[in-house]
C-alpha cells in the first residue's frame, strides 16, 4: 500500500481564536477527498501493543466520509471496541440520515431501502412505521456541551448529567410537516441518540487525529480509558466553545484541526462532523504535549 497525498482543500485557520492557534492545517473533507495513508504506526494507538496483527485505523470513520488512514494502528481487541462505538453511532444514531445524505458505506448494495421511523400518534401512543429511505424526514440531533471540564480544571463527574448542555437540532421542516400529514401522526422522533457514546467516538477520532499530526509519542494521552471503557464523564474531555460561530460549509462532510492550548501544555483537536449541515464544532482535549 503506497502512501499517497490527499488533496483536501485547506480552510483558513482562525489564528485569533481564544482556543489557541492551529498547529497544522485545518482539513475539510468532502465527497471528493482522496484517501491519504499516513506512515504505519507500528503499534496499537490505544493499548500500545506492538503485537501483530495490527489493523488500519480510519481517523474519521469511512461511513462518515473519512478518507485519512493510519496503517498498522490498532490491535484486534481495541478494534472490536472502537468498531462497536462507531457501529452504534453510524447505524443506530445516523443510519437513516447517512442513507439520505449519500454518505459512503462499506456495503453500499446492502444498504436498507426502508427506514423504521419512530412516531407519536394523535391518541398519544408511539410506534414505528416503515418508510422508503427517500421518504425519510432526515433529522440530526447533537449534544452541545459547555467547554471541556478538564480545561476549566473541574473534577471529572462520570455518570452525572452535564450542567448547561443543550441539543442542537437539524431537520428539513417542509419534509417533516409533509411526512406527519401524509402518515397522520402528531410527532416524528429522531433516531436514538446516546451522547455518551457519541462523546467517546469524538475522543477516538481526536486521538487518532493527534497521532497522525504529532505521532503516538508526541503527547501523553488523556482519552484512552474513556475510548475503551467509557470511564469518564462525557463532558470531561469534550466540549464546545460558548458563542462559537458555526458557518455553513456546503458540501463538507467534516472538518478537523489541531491546536495547542495557549495557557497550558494541553493539545486540543477540533472535530466538526456533519459540517455541511452546520453542526456544532467540538474541541477534544487529547492530552499534554511531550517535550521533544
Ligand atoms: Zn490495542
């Protein structure tokens, strides 16, 4: 497998941001982005075993249009765990949306033709109705967290609700209304969302991104236990900046960038999935930078 450079259009980095300057290029991925293989890591980026077989790791899952790959970067054991995380997000949270939005799939021809939509009827009862994928009133809900607790030197609070968290929602209003009228239902629910699982997947993406930028020995990671075992609060390493402007980025699947925190040795990765829909940007504190 030869390494080959992708041609991802760089986006102007915002150097004045309170979050610190970007270290590398901010990368915007689109459906036209090429595959980029980084040099093989030669060890599992999670548990650090060097024992073969080591598998390739997509930084952003392929099913979300991720085209950047770390070869020889995950042992089979860790791959099973991260695979489950991604599977949950891609199938249970966004399966229908990805079908509608035309995201790539490993099994393009096996993609379901219908979607079970959870609805509330006028008599107050709930149920599922099967509709063709093209009829699905696409919806996306994502949690908006306050800034990561570790940045504010707040203690971790696993299993506690996140104070100040809210939901960001995207949906096609006309389609939704039309759908409800046609099927005679009062409400249409989005797919199940698990903010804790979503948060773990964001940390996984950010961790792999940091390895691609500064190497597996370039930082002391904070997120491995959280990725593998969920052993932290969902807002401990992941957050959103208050009043952050979220420009609409047409045709962009997702955007990633790496920053150095201005007042601490912490390394932050920005992850914005579904950028084309105007979804929130998350910062993930991946660890502290190692002295070189
Ligand atoms: Zn491993």
